[in-house]
C-alpha cells in the first residue's frame, strides 16, 4: 500500500475516532479491537449501512451493498488533494515542508481521467496469461525461502516465507537485479511500518526512504531504457496505447506502487490464510482431503480476515447516499472488514467455511479501483498454501496466541511461529 494512503487513513483515524470513539460515543478496548474488530463492526452496522462520526466531518460505510456502491460511484473520489481537511492535516504535520511522497500521488490516489489513463497503460503488465505463467517462479522462490527449514523444526512463517516471497517476486517481475531484492523488501517494510505514524519526524523518515526507493528505481529505469528486457519496467517504458505513454515520473511511481502494494497485502493474505486453517483444524483437514478447494479457501480467507480493512473516499459533491446527507469534501471511510461480515451478503458471516458456495467479499476493492494485482496475489496465496500443505503434513502452530500488527488499516500477523 502506498505511503500516502496510510497517511490519509491515519488522518481519518485521528479525526473520526475509529480507534477511540465510534458513533455512539462509547470508548472501545484498543487491545480487544486489534485482536478482533468484528464485534465492534457488527455493533455499528446495526445502526445502518452508513453512519456519521461524532468527532469529524466524516462517515463510515459498513454495509456490503453500500460499500460496493460507493466504490464505483463517481461522486466519490480518491484524490486526497480534493479534501480541505486532509490538506490541513498534511500541512500541519509536515510543518509546511514539501514531502515527495505526499506531493506525488500514485495511481491509487488519482481520479479519472488521470487514473483511467494510467491504469490502462499499467494493466498491460497484469494480463491473465502472463500472471498464470509465474507459477513456476513462485515455486522456485518458495524453495529458496524454505531451504533452511528442517523437518521437526520451528520457524516464523511471516519472516521466513510470507514477507520475502512476495517482495522477491514483484522485484523479479519488475526486473530489479537480484542483488537489489533485499533492499526492495526493506524499503517496502519500512514504508509500511513507519507510515502508521503521522508526525513530522515520521514524515521525514518516510520521505527519506521513499526518495531512496525512487532514486534506485530511476537507475533501474535508465538501465532498461538502453537494455530492455522481458520485465515489467521495460514494458512500462514501452507501454503505449492510442499514442499515449507513461512519463518518466509515472514509470517511477508505478514501480514503487507495485512494489509496496504487491508486497504487504500479499504477505498479510498468506499469513492470515494459514492462521485461519491452523486454528480451524476441520477446515485444514478438509482442504488436505479436497485440495481443489484451495481457490475457495483463499477467497474465504480474504473475506474473513481481509488484509485491507478499510479505504477512504472524498465526496466530490453534496449527495444523498443510503439516507445519509453527505456534503461535498467530507471524508467517507469504506469499512471493508465490516462489509465482508455483513449477514446480508454472506450467510453465517462469522464462520470460516472454505466450502461456502458463493464467497462475496471486497478484499481487493471493486469498481474502477479494483486491485490490479488481485490475480497475482491469489496465485501466490494458492501456490504457497498448496506447497506448505503438500510438503509439511505435520504443520502446526507453536502458540495459539497470534501476534497481530498494530495497524487497524492493514490487518495481519507480524509473527506466526509454526512447527513442521
């Protein structure tokens, strides 16, 4: 997830009080919310699909249908520069200084027509045939990551496999030299972790890391201009449709976005999915007995513990939305985690069931901003989980106490120690 998106969400948290005060004004248990936010989501959702925040000019959208509609409704924008509130928050936190990662929004934070143009060009690197061809590469990376794991041993699945594999894969896809893969992973993790903090020192650090990443990508891009290869950066440089091309800055930005967005959320998906299977032994055994359910198991994991719990929109005009009188420039938080557990969309939503006939979820978004890397993330998760279950028949948890990350935006495990 791009750093600017984390800043936006942090600003909305601070103003709307998602962590400390919800619509009823009651305080919530911070530790309890981090470990299991879904009862609180359900409580708020009983008030309606769209509810007003007490403490800010903002709204929460929690119903599945309402979140889906908001994601495709052109009256909602994603460009933070269109929000006076976000502008004030950024100016205050940055002390008026320019920060590159704030001043250069990625494709995730652009509205049409800019978003439409960039997505049309970048999507050429995510065509179905190409993505599916990556499965052998995922298997090779799996072997590399797991090489030091011995039968009967214990290891942290997040550190050993779930974190490095997606970072290494997207690095290879982009065409980053192998010696640069470790740096790519470190930059991605630093940006994801530090962007949870919304203060001047954190912004300085985030901007420093972002500039290092962009400067490195600039070197790779210039090398690819003279020596193009069979990789995504070369494809982005050459991308052309109807006489349109990406600018140099857009190539840098697209590369950085794909690294960060393609790394953290996939890491969380793999960790969350394995945690769910190991804590639901009957589901784990069902998957072992019926391996063709792996696709459904990944979809159910995305629904039940979505890596991205919510995203933000800016109202571009005054409107009546599901009975809510939303004013222009107000912030609207689309709570994906709540929508995925909406009983109107999924029967018995608080049960993890890989046999669910139809898994309705918004884990990859919906509408114009549907995640470009959704198919790749699915392929990575399916391949990694299948290999783990196939090669480690005695795979088990060392502890039943998970180490959830402290972000309520991206939900996932910071550590998952398992035994083989």
